[in-house]
C-alpha cells in the first residue's frame, strides 16, 4: 500500500464554494463577504466575540504577541514541545521565549513547573493544545491571574476540542487556530485569532491589513502592519468545512479509536491518552516507544515503515534542540528531560478521515512486525 501521512477532506460542497467565488460576477477575490462570514461563524464555533482570519497560524500568533504589547526585554513562558511557530512568534517582536517542560501524559506544558520560570520580565504564558489535547487551562488561568500575566491559547491543532465543556481557543486573552491541510479543517494555508477583547481584535485586524484603521481610506495607515490577509477563495473553503466540523471531528475520532483498538496491548508502545473532561478533536495520531528504546530505534522503525509505503514522521522535535535556538538561547540536551524523552520516541502514523479499515490494519500489523524485529 501507499498511505500518506495526512490528507485533507475536500468534498463537492467545498469545491463548489471555491468555484462560486471565482464565478462571482463582482469579481471579489479578497476582503469580501466570504471572509466576513467565515470570521463570524468561527467566532460562534469557538465561543468568542471576535475572530480575525489571516493567512497562517504563524501570522495569527505574531499578531497576538504584538497586540498584547510584548516586545524587547519581555519574556514569554512557553513549551519546547510544539511546532516551532509557537516560539518564533515571540522572537518576531524581539522578546525572549522561556521554556517550561511538559506533562508526560498530555504532552502539554506542565503548570507545576511554571512558577519557577516566572521573573519580573515575564509578560505572558503561551500554552499549546498539543496534538488536539487541551492544556490544563484552569491551572494556567489561576497562575496567570495570580501573577498578572497575559494567557495565550495556541489552539492551532485543536479546533473542536473542549475541556470540561469549554472549547479550545476560548481560554486566555486570545486564542489562535491554524488551517494548514493536515488540520481538522483547512483553508489551504490560513489561520485565525479569536478573542473577547475588542481592542485586541481591532489591532489584529488592522495589523493584518497593512495597518489600516477601521473605516480608514485605502491609503491611510494608522500603524505598522503586514499583509496577513486571507483571500476569499480560502475563506469560502474554510466556511464550507467549518459548517461540517462536528462530522469531521467525529470521523477523526473513529479513526483514532480504531488505531487504539488495533494497537492495544502492543509491548513497547505508548498509545495517546485523553484526560478526564476532555472532548478530543484529533489532529494527529502519535504513538511513542517506551523509555527502554532509543531515538535510533525510533528512527529505524520510521525508515522501515516508510519502505512499506506508510507515511510516518517523528512529531515533534524539541524546539530547544533546534540548531538556531541552541545558538540563540544556549539551550542544550538535558534542559527539558520530559520533552527530550518524548521527542526522541514519537511516531506519527497516517491519520485522516478517509483512512480505510484495511489501511489501518496494514499500518498496525506493520508496526507490530517492526517492533518484533526491533526486539
């Protein structure tokens, strides 16, 4: 078989929605009614007052950092186990990321380690809903409130997830989503900021549109801005997909459940777990080798699965061990042992709604055989 790691779920309704933009007699390909509708429905879907759709989740993170006034001399506490954008966005404004290790079960930032990392320079906590699993937001909110810090919800991987009935993206001053093709819904490229703060929403909207103010003339720019806009075709696709989000989340849950059944009891493998009170919107399905195995063992399995036509990848590589961050921050192996132990042993398996039963069985059997060979 040839099974890709990820594949977007695009149906005829999605295609028709994009075609309608291209066939619109008014020719509105940017800053039009589809964008407004997508933002309106996204805000509703995430229990927020405002949504600002942009061209990537990375852009959305940058806008939030800038809108909160974080800059040179400030520190932002975040996780080293994430996609690199959740740390890069801090550097965009010349602030300093401060890493805190993760919980071994949820793989999200460990609230119990945060207090020790807070200094007089700390301005915010940027937590990530890793692989779609919510961080411990109640604990993070207590710390942020007690220490007077802004709380940012990087929910780029968790659209549709919830904790104790509260939707991911609705925590903190602002939440962020990403809509890359491997996400729950896609706009091709794309992202969004969601918030209840009208000032943050206004700033993000203005900065994403070259710094134009609300109601300003097209050539009147009231602040430094960027071209982070989301076009009408992408917004139309996002809107079409958002309207079937529940069905998409349910479909991904079925695939995750089938994987867990097929791999149950496999010696040497740690399956993903879901904490109590969590409604999981699965972004990826990542297993990991037990601690008795090495990174070289993991890499050997990835190579062999790939040879069998199975899309797979390590997910994530610790940010603090990336060459750029080693040089910039002086971070090194041993700084965050939980992150390093997890990152050295992760195996992301093919995961998307249209994955067939026979494909799941093929992947599970291949992994079992490669584990046996490894032993």
